[in-house]
């Protein structure tokens, strides 16, 4: 490829000077050739005059230098003649610089680099002058005037006016401009020639357009997750109005993850049932995960549930103890993170825990985990279990009230312990010298429900404990079968204080009893219906149909895939309820307790008189006027059971008459039962198995204990 027109005009004088010094007289012929070439390429008259003048000067200097060298004179004289030749060449370069087209990178001052690039492409391909020899321009002379550039984060465009000399017409098409800038024709907008002068036509070119929101075809239903979200969830009447969905993983319409975002506004709490309805799914198929930004929420839709295979208790045994923030591990979240609940708060005191779950939901397993974590964290436990024999880890408690009457006694002892600590330190200092204590109340509805004989007293005690005990280092773990107000004695105080003072675990409930809406709504868990948690995983019924007739597998243990026990929602203070599953008890929790004895309650008056306190009601006959001080409670305990207890005893039907030696006949039966069962039992359990009343059993147990034939540990009796 030869030199361009501009290069020929600018550098011809220098070439003439060199040629003249070399060929001598023949340089005149070279100068004539250069002049003819300049005329042939249509150089302007000023450029041609400058070229002739400069060429003549350079030729003369070259001829003189050649004669000096030929005559044998000093070569320095010939070198001196190069100065005027060079000056002539520099003068020619200055004369022609203003007459040459400028390069794109050095266009009109004040243009940005982007504007310079746009102008350079326009000149190179549309209007000229082009920098490439032989290029065919779209319309020579159709310059882009009044260029204005608009650039943003997601768009770049420019506007201008295609201008030609008077009398000419713009022939540049939108397709031509689109081809030059390599964009779709739809991104080029030309003015209507009918409304503008023939030689001036406005143009707008969108080099980069913002990403368009997903559009839903009017003729078809939405199919992709983003389309479904935009059509049903993000609309004003949807579960998450004003939000958009960005997928982070997609493995099919029933297996994807994404982030829901609301532009600069907090999403707030989400009604999970409404969201499931919007997406036409079961609530168990959807999991929400709050992020660090209140304007975003993680969303997961599952075909096979991520928690189906569970997390084994033995595999995370090292994580069961309380950490420095007061949290223990209770299970695993849907995103495989550890599910933690607080039992204490540094510098503040204890924390409550509210646990809801029906039969075979995994509630007892959760309680056993809490007992184990408390034991390993050296937290004292007072256990109240109205339904005798249901908690396998009862031996880890400092005091166990197993049975309806004994559970009520454990509540009275917990209340007395709170009064004792309030009397000993009016202004609590942290950390406590006394151990942190948990009051674990299982099957709370058996004491709190209106139908319970202890309804008023239990309700008064639990209300005071949930209100006042945290700062005294006493937390309440309350478990019941439904979230209904009836299970808490219709007390709004108990549930509100439990939720304010700690976390909540919601497991599967019976149909019609697990809805967290209306009067049973819980902030952060709106719209969850616990009865919709299935009892088995998809496909489980097909597995049941595959029968093995080799006999009952007595040694087989339940696997996490066999049912959804432990699956539910975990709500911690200030967050949204997140789907989780409690740890699978592949080993009995009590087996991980080690050889450490149960943590004892501190040596105090309430603990010294625990047996008398457990038998003493703390309310009057009407169930009101709760005893408010430890001194009054100890005085009532020393006087014996109140008139209310005496009336209750008188109201009980008299048992069958037994001979005077009949009491002696019970003792062998007690010993035989304890030896045969080989497990510790409460007095009430022994009485029920022997078909008699607990008041007939307890004196006999005391006599057997004096003979060292039985032992009593925290209310549990066993053969010596």
C-alpha cells in the first residue's frame, strides 16, 4: 500500500533534499516529477505553491552541496547547506498542516474521548475524509454536526444533525449508520425528511440500551420463574409487591434459587402462605432466607427437600455447648447453615424458648437436645413434665417433676427460686455467681389450659416467670402442642414475653391447629400454617408399599428419610422465620452427657425447702393473690398444704379399703416393679402401674428408702 495523499504532500520536500544531495544535477528532474505528482492528486493551490518553493530551495541546496563535494572542498561546507534545505521543509510542513484533514484523536478541542471516537468512525465510513485508501464512503461530505453525547450506567447514546452544503440532499440511511456502529437498526432514529431541510437531518443513535424487564407475552401464560414472579408475586396484590426476582441457580421449574429485590425499600415480613399461593406450590416447597440488606430476600424452591437427609447429632456433638454469645445449636437451616437459638445473653441474663409441635413432630427430641446442651454448658435445669415418662434425658435435670402434680410442684419451686434471687440481689450483677437456670415445661397445656385443675395457679406463675426471671438468670423453655391461645390458658402475656425474650421453634401440628394467622399471628412468621408440614417426604408412600415379610426389625433405628420429624421453622429475635430441621437423634442425647453430674441449683432457702414448697399452692382458693415474697412462701410451706389443697384432697373419691397389712403388701410389688423395669420412675408412674394412688405409694417409697432398698434421684425412684 502506497503513501496517502497527506503523507505525500508533507514529506515530498524532505525527499527532494536527500535526492538532490545524492544525484546532483539530476535533482531538477526529481523536482519536476514531485510537482507533477502533487498536481495529479489534486493538491490545493497553496499547498502546490508551497511545495514548488520548498522544492526549489531544497534542489538548489542539494546541487550546491554536490558541487562542493565533487571539487574536494571541506565536507563541512556541504553539511552547512543542509540547514536551509531543512528550514524550507519545515516551513512547507507548517504551511500545509492547516489544509490537511485532522486525525480522529485530535479533533476539535473540548470533545471527550468517546465523542472523538464517534466522530472518527463517522468520518472514516460515512462523510470522509477517510484514512483508508480506496474506501467507498456512504455519502461524502455528510458531516455530523452538533454532536451531543448522553452516557449513563446502563445506556450510551448520541444525537446530532447530518449536514451537507446547500443544494444537496441527505442520503444516509438508518441501516448505514447501524452497520457502521455495529448495532441493530432499531437503535437508530432518523428525523422525517418531510419536516426538515433536505441538507440537514437530525439523528439519534443508541449505542447501548438498558436491560429490558422481562416481558410476558399477551398470548401465553408466564412460564419462567422470573415471569411468574413478575406476574403474581411482585404485583400490588402479590405476597411481595414491588419486588423483582434474579435467579442465582436454575435446575428446573421446581428446583431454583434467587434473590428477590425491592428498589431501595425494605421487603419486611412475608406471608409464606400467600407466596406459596402466588407460585402455585406447597408451603413446604418454599424457603426464605433473609440477607444483610433489608431490601433483599433469598428465595428457594425445592423438588427434593434439602433437609430430607438431616444432620446427625453425633456428628456435631462439639457444637452443642453454648458459645460466647449464649447460643446453642438446635439443628440446620435450609441453606445448610447451623440453626442456633439463644439460652443466654452476655451482660443481660437468660433467654426464653417457645417450642410448638404436635405428636411425632420431633418436639421431645428438641427438648432432649436442649437438656443436653444445658448440661454441657453447665446450666441448671428444673424440669416439669406433666405427662410422666416422656423425656428420656430427665436425669440431666437438677429437679424433675414427672407427672401432673409433680410438674406443678416444679413450677412452684421455680417461682420460689426467682423470689429467692430477687431477695438476695435487688440489682443483679453480671456474670452471676449463681448458675444460669432453665425452667423446662413440657406439655404446658396440661397445666395452663382452662380444663386443668392447676389452671389459675400455673398461669399466674408462668406469667410472672416470663416477665421477671430473665434478669435473675432464669429462662423458661415452654413446649406445647399447638400455637393456639387455649394452650397457654388464653394468656397473651405468656406468648408475647416468650417471643420477646428469646427464640421460637414451630414444628408440625394437627390439622386446623397450626395456623399462625389472625389471633395466633406471630411477627416474623406470618402466614405459616404448621399443619401443612407433611408427615412424610414425597415418595414415602411408595416405599411403604414395598413390604418385607421377614419379621419386625426390632433393632432398626428410624432414619431421617423415614419422616419429617424435626422439620419446621426457627424464629430468632428480630428476624424472619426460616425453615430448619432439628438434629437427628442417631444416638440418645443423654449418652453424650459424659460422667458429669447434673448442675445443682445454688445453696439457698428455696432449694433447702424444695419439697415443702412443691406441695404448697402459691395462690388462694380463688386462684388469685399470688404470694409475692419468699418469706411469705416459706411461712406458708411450714404451715403445710393450704385449705385449697385440703379441699382438693377431700373432693377425691376414697379408694378401696385395704387391710392394715395391705400397705406392707405394696412394698414387695414396688420392689418387683422397679427391678423388672430397670428404669427410674416417679411415684405417680409407679402408682399408675400398680393401680393405686400416689398418696399410698409415696409413704411406702420413703420407708423403702430408709431400708436402702430403693434410691431417689431428683424425684426418680429406682431399685438399689
